[in-house]
């Protein structure tokens, strides 16, 4: 039995959940709406009295066991997203490297001849409190993480000087450069 899949997902106050035609709809107190399609083998049950969502599987087939925990995690992430939201912070390191906000887009100046402009997907907001910090927020965990990864991929941190875009707590493994010795 899946340890994650068999745990019920508790619905906090102010969150509305509905299940229809293999889709789970979650609406938060701030008005965010998320939708997730559920695999046809999984059965999602919403208990209104206990305020919990349960995921059930038909048998112990390998694929069904994997889908059980995945489905439960996706529903739990949706509920957490509409209540608290998700946030990723990126740091820019390097002389002359900076970011700025142009309407809703992020404009990155990271050592290329051209500036790179990236527009976040719907439901994702971007803040640039200073030139070296980018904060990406949203209710959908997958969209926030994907956009943060795309911004980071513009200029990944390089191992010799550590220049580039990195996650806030990311440790970049540094390498020693070539050292020339005088010899004959």
C-alpha cells in the first residue's frame, strides 16, 4: 500500500473542491482556480462531512501503485497552492549581470550581446526587488518551478567564477582554474 497515497488530504476552511468527469477542481479563498486531470484508474472521493479528499486504486498493479501516491500529491499541492502559494527565489551573480521588470516580463542582462526578455505564464507573477534578485510566485507549483528553471537556464552558474543565475540556496560546486608553474 502506498504510504503517501493512503493518507487523506485535509481541506482547509475557505477552499472549495469538486470532482467531475475525471477532473479535480480546487478554488481558493483568494479566487485562484486550479484544475488537474486524474488518471482513469484512480478514484478520487471527496467527503464533505470530514472535509477530506481520498484517492483509491483498483488493485496493486505496479502502475496503479505509482499513480496512487502521485495523484494524492498533486491534489495536496493544488490545495497548498491556493491557500499559501508557492515561491522560488533566484539570485544573479556576476559583474554587470542584472534583471529588471518591464510590465510583466523579466528582462535579463547576463553577459550576452542582447538582453533576454521572458514572459511568465498565466497565474505566475514575478517581482524584482533589486537588480540581483528575482522572486517568482504563483498558485500552481509546476508552473512556478518550470518558469524558475527556464529563467535559470538562460545563464546557468558556471563552476570557475560562479557567475550566472542560481536558486537562492543553491550551492555551486567551484573548480580550480588552470595553474601554470614555471619549469624548464
